[in-house]
C-alpha cells in the first residue's frame, strides 16, 4: 500500500502542475452557469429577442425548469453528459500523457508493480472526477437559488442531490474503458474519438428503447427520473467499470511497450 500511496502522490503532483484540474473545474462551473443563463434569458423577453435563435432553446428549458424538480432533471442530464466529457479529459490525460510526452518507458523502468501504477492512476482519476461532480452540484444549487426557483423544499433538494450524485457515480464508472483506449492509442486521440462515437450511439440506443442495456446511457436515463430501471442496468454499469480497470491493467502488464 505504501507503494500505491507514493504513486498516487506522484500522479497528483503531475496533475496539479499541469493545471488540468483547474481547467476542468472551470468547465464544471460553466455547465450550471449555462443552464441558469438560459433560464434567465427566457425570463427577460427583451434579452431573448436580441439573442435570436438561443431564445427558442431558452424558452424550452425554462418551460421545464420553472421549478426545482424540473431544474434538477435538466441539471442531472447535464451532469450525465458534461460530467462524462470532463471525466474523459481527466482519464485520457492521466493515461495518455505518458505516451504523448514519451515518459512511459521511464515510468515502466521504475521498480514498482504495474498494478500499482494503474491503481494509482485510476485513484487520481476517481477523486478528480468526483471533485468535479461536487463542483457542478454546488454550482447548480447556487445557481438555482440565485434565480429563485420555487418548490425548493428540503425533500426535493435532498432527493435531487442524491439523483445527481448517483448519476455522477455511474458516469465515473463507465469512463474506465477509455483508459484502455488511451493506452492502446498511446495518446489522447483514440479515447476522444471513441467518446464522440459513444455519445452518438447513446442517443441512438436511447431513441430505439434499448438505453437501459447500454452502459453509457443508463446514467442519463436515471437523471431523467427513471429510477425504476432494472437491476441489470446497474449491473451492466458496474461490470463496465470493473472491466475497464481490469483490461487496462492487463494491457499495461502484458502489452509490448517497445515505443
């Protein structure tokens, strides 16, 4: 465990010095600010008219987000989509930078177990992504209070916070396979490209009604209020998360690192 702790400290220092956590935190703040801005625009017709096309989106959002329950549904979906992309940046950078910077050989030459290296990287990504989720949640609650949404009882807010946190947890779990893609692609391009394809497939699968069996769609469905999802949906999410970790470890252990 001491070996893992030391590697976690090293990975933390790498992330902090790169300022990537700062940039992703700013992105996490931008998402709830965007929702609040659209609601604000819809409540001020003179601004809405000047902005043109954005007013239609703002009016649609405000129609469903006129109170806390509706706002939380949209906010949860934002966490499912935006949180996925932010976590993708975190995991792609953590695993892909070793290849992009040419430091992977130096890392593998260190007399530590490769399982410890992979575990340390996933630990940092998990804490990083969880922190981003908390930033989004805090900013979302602050924006909702700032625009004075009605219906904000303790029960509604508590249930909404739980929904957002569970959504964020599932989003973090299904991001683990992209560590494998970053390792196989030896950089950032492959995981980002596959993430875009995954988002497209998620929309298609959800439309045809198979979203509950597609791991990357489950978090979005849950955020919409579909808490009656079958147990298999959560099992698929958990399996995807564990499979991503195990396959990444096996790749780092057995792949021929000759570059």
